[in-house]
C-alpha cells in the first residue's frame, strides 16, 4: 500500500489527525496495534457496566475551538453535568479545589492553611521566597506550608509516585489551579467559591463511554484505519518510509508517530547510543484502573481525590454512573478507582484479585460502598503509559530525542509522542495545528 501520510497509533491523536488531514484532501492511513482504536480513551462494557479503561475521562477545555469540535462530533450522544468533586480529608469530604473548601476543614487546620498562605504571600511579595527549584518547592511557594502539607504534597506524592523534589515545575501553569487570594479568604470564612471553572461543567457521552468520542471522530475516516497492525520496523529511503508489522509493508511519503517514544525508537535503525539513553531516561507512570459495579447507590459525587495513604491505594475514585445513567444497569451504580504504579513496585507485582480485594476493603472502610455483598461486578485494566513524569532532566532528554526524530523526518504528535502532559483537548489541538486547521 502506498499513501501520502502514515499515522502510527490509532488513539485519540491518531484518529483526529487522520480526520483533519483527510478533510484537507490528503491521502492517509492509520496503523493501530490493537484490534480496536482509542488507546487510553477506550471503554469496556460488560454485564451492563461501561468503564473507561484508561481511568475516568470527562470532556472539558479552555480551548473553545476544540471543545466545540468534541461537542459537535458527539451530537446527541452527550450529557452535561455540573462538577461535584471532593477531597477526602481526615474522614470528611472537602470541596474541590481544596483552596475553595477551606471552610470545611477542622478549625486548627483552617487556621494553619490560611495563616501560612498569608505569611507566604507576604514573604513572596517582599522577595523572601527564592524561586522554586523543583515541584515540591513550587507547591509550598504557591500555596504556603498549610495547604501544601495538608493536601497538595500528599496528593501529588500519591499520584506521581515519584519524589516531588526531583520533579520539574515548568509544566504546572494552567494545570494546577492557582488560587486568587480573594477566593482563599472567601473560602476561609465560608463564602462559596468555584475554582478551576472551565471544568465546573463537563460532558460525557450518553452511550459507549469516552470511546464513543473516538468513534465519532473516526466515523468519516474509518476505512483508512488498519487495526491489528503492530508497527515493528520503520525504514526511510529516498524520501519514502516503509512501515512494517513484520508481515505487511505500508509505504508513505510522510510519517507521523503518535505512539510512545519508548515504542517508536526500537522500530528505527541505527539509533545513536546517546539518543537511546536519553529516551530510556524519560520517566512515565503506569495506571491500574479498578472497576466496581454495585447494586444500589453510591455517593452523588463526580469524583473524589484521596491524598491519604491510609484511606486506600488509589489517588482518585470516580463515579461513572453519575456521568451517564446508561453506564450501569437500572438500580445499579459504579465506582472506578485509579492507582498509579511503576514496574517493580508493590502494585505491579499484585495479581488482579488481590488489587480488587484491596480496593473493595478500602471503599468499604471509607463508606463509598455499603458492603461487599453489594458488589456485583469487578474488573481491572492496566495501562503501561499513562502519565508523563517531568523529572529534573526531562527537558535535556526530550530535546535529544526530538532532535533525532526531526533529523529522521518523523513528526511527533500526541501525549506520549510529544511526551507532554496533554489532555484530550491538547491532543486534538496538536492534531489541528499539525494539519494546519484554523478552528
Ligand atoms: C488516568 C487518566 C485520566 C485522564 N482523564 C482525562 C480527562 O478527564 N479529560 C481529558 O481531556 N483527558 C484525560 N486524559 C488524557 C487522555 O487520555 C490523553 O490525552 C489521550 O487519550 C492521549 O491520546 P493519544 O492518542 O495521544 O495517545 P494514546 O491513547 O496512548 O494512543 C496511542 C495509540 O498508539 C497505539 N500503539 C502503540 N504502539 C503501537 C505500535 N507499535 N504500532 C501501532 N500502534 C501502536 C496504542 O495502542 C494506542 O492506541 C486522562 C489520562 C489518564 C491517564
């Protein structure tokens, strides 16, 4: 097969890019390893329950062009919800973001948080806080020792599973809500405020879980997608790429990779040692998603952050049956627990039944499920590449790998190809920009 552009990887980025290039009249093919498209945005439906396999996904964005695209392609298959998100703090549910729920803290903790926030603000204003050198220092320099110690540090340690002192902070702006001081004061004295407002109302497909978004995007280009095509070798000769899965060859004038760099590099020939070493040094986290279906009800929260280790192994639990009633059978509800892990750690060594047992025990203890007898469905999915971890050497290493790919004329688009913390909107924006669409 000969095409103009071959896109390796049929996750959200790959299918979006194929659609945009096709709209521009370009001849494309998407090569996807798995039997179905979607990558991290796949969903599974079993026993009447639908769960997103790459952790809970919702549709939101500050990018109005991308948001409008996602809404339009879903059409009628979309429901809107108002966020009702909490943080489990010392056994109570505090409004999210934490700074907006300060009034719900025990009085001593509230004083600690507000006092430290103000002391810190004065110290920053008078130039007594040195510029942060890492993510841990950024958290304390932004929120003060109170909010940092009560919530931000423990939560981030749990989700990143990596020393925060060894993480860079160049990526946090726009991703971690920075509280306006007025909001902190309002929230401390009990006046309700909303933080992170572009996510306060979110959407979700009525049917099919988040994977429905992928199919809606892929609809006009489905005939240009080859699933079950695990790319294992890529060669370039005289401006033509030959992309192979070991059995079949596809020839293309242009190659766009949306797969993780750690999978791409072994497909290439003569990768210099320093490039391979830089790629090996890039850090990422894996994710274990645990699915629990229950008879009866669960709390009417959207999702809950769980910073404390004692409360359970998960950093977040969400309630897909609240996103769309079609994700659970009538009279039933669902809970999705997300656990970050890395190869070789305790979670990675646990078998699925053991993890499910841990999660059910913890959910029972914190009162999310009434008791185990209510559980009618369980499941586990693991994703090797879930989160990019920005360690202190990240920028040095990624530059080396990107430069090499650029020399080989391989374009990188998407979360693990760009190796950036891109949400769905960021992936679609990258694809739109790559295709030269102005939306
Ligand atoms: C826990 C979690 C929660 C999230 N929640 C949200 C949310 O609420 N809202 C939001 O906007 N975003 C969310 N995201 C982010 C979102 O999942 C990603 O931005 C998006 O799915 C990335 O898409 P992608 O196509 O770039 O990468 P991927 O989904 O990783 O796709 C890469 C594709 O390449 C394929 N592939 C790999 N190797 C090969 C090979 N050798 N040959 C061929 N194909 C190959 C894979 O099978 C996969 O289909 C979340 C992410 C996580 C981890």
